[in-house]
């Protein structure tokens, strides 16, 4: 039996709330009706999804697995709706997402030479939404920085770029040609993600200022609240009078990929992927990047 997407949305609401009453309010349906739909879904799948007792509602192992799979599946259906709506409206538009410091123009020009009838639009994305925006169709293709949740995505490696330390202008190492991890040991770190994603071998203490994007990072560093690390392209695309960039060669480089939804089959999107691969060296012009490997694919060194 095919999976009923409406029942799946109901399941996600209950799984998020772990409360049938609150989930019913959120969905604007009666609680008994919601309970019937969840029981029907469990019958369809042949598995119990929730443990219901006087202590409350809890996901079973099967429920946790379904919740993990439900997000990309529901996002892909939303992407289909967006693409169909665009086709009905007669639009020929490709939405390209990009992370800070990545230049889209080289690939866009190469693509437009082959598809002059397609408008290439661009949208800045951040690390915490790059996967979600691809899955739900807000962008068709994205220049992403690793790490990223790869569930439901296809990744094409493009290039790597070195990192720089981001220091306030008054920092004791602000005038050095380069710094080491040992130099910065114990410095509070202004970071944009899970501490486990820090590029240092020994994690630095959290400065307590979670940031979203380069602009917020620079403001916190400029205010003396901590240091940070960014891809070297940040020193080209972003400047701040109270911040300096210092190379830190010891750190593992950032990896830039092109990502599309695994369900994406549009020839137009695939042609853009080809254009991005052919112009990767130009996109990486702001620095010298070493050869790197992902999934058996090797990208040659650019100097």
C-alpha cells in the first residue's frame, strides 16, 4: 500500500509535540480524528509508532525511524509542488543557493550560454538551512559547505579552500603572518554550529554567542567576544574595520560542493551542475586550493 502523505504529516505533528491534543490543535482537527488517522497509518505500515500510557506519548523504534525518513520525503513533495507551479506559470527560472564567499557568476555565465531562455536567480543560504532549502524546493541547486546532512541529497565535490583565523584588531596575534592552533589555545570561540564541527584538533571553549552567518561572526569578533575561523574567501568578500584575518595553515580546509535533491531529474539543473564543475577553478580564484577527494571523485589542484 502506498504511503498516505496526509497521515505522514499527522504523524510528524504528533511526533514533534509528543501530545495528541496539542498536535490536533496545530493541525486544526479533532483529537479523535487524529488518533484514528495515526492508528490507520500504523495498520498501513504494520508497526506501532507510539507508546501511549498514563505517563504520556513516546516514539517507538519504528516511530523514530519513520520520523527520520519523513522530513526529506515531505520536503521532496513540496519541491514537486513548487516545480509544477513554476511550469504551469510558464516560468523558466533556476534558483541557485550559495554560501558566503562562493562566486556563482562563472557557472551562471557558462550555463546561460547553453540556456539563454532560463533566468538564473541566486539566494544566499546559511549552514543551518542549506539542506532544508534544497529538499523543499526553495532552491534548485546549492553551493554548500561541508558538513551537511546528506540525507536525500546528491553532492558533487568542487574544491577546497584554506581557513583563516578571525581576530579583533587589538588581538596580540593580529599582526602575525600566520598563527598556529597552539597560539590560540584557550581562546573563546564564536562558532556557528555544533562544537563537534570545530576545525581545531582540540576544541576551543565556547564564547556563548551562537551566530548565523559571516556578518554576525564579524560583529562578535570585532566586539572582542572571541575569535573565529572562516574560509579564506571571507577575507576577499567581507571586510570589517575592527577585524583582521590571519592564515592558520594547520586547520583542515573547508570543502565546497554542489548539492541537489536526490529526487532532482531536471536536465536544466543537471546542466548547471556540469557548468559548475567546468568552472570550479574560476570559482576558486580567490586562493590556491589543494586536490581533495570525496566519494571516489578527485578534483585537481588549482594554483
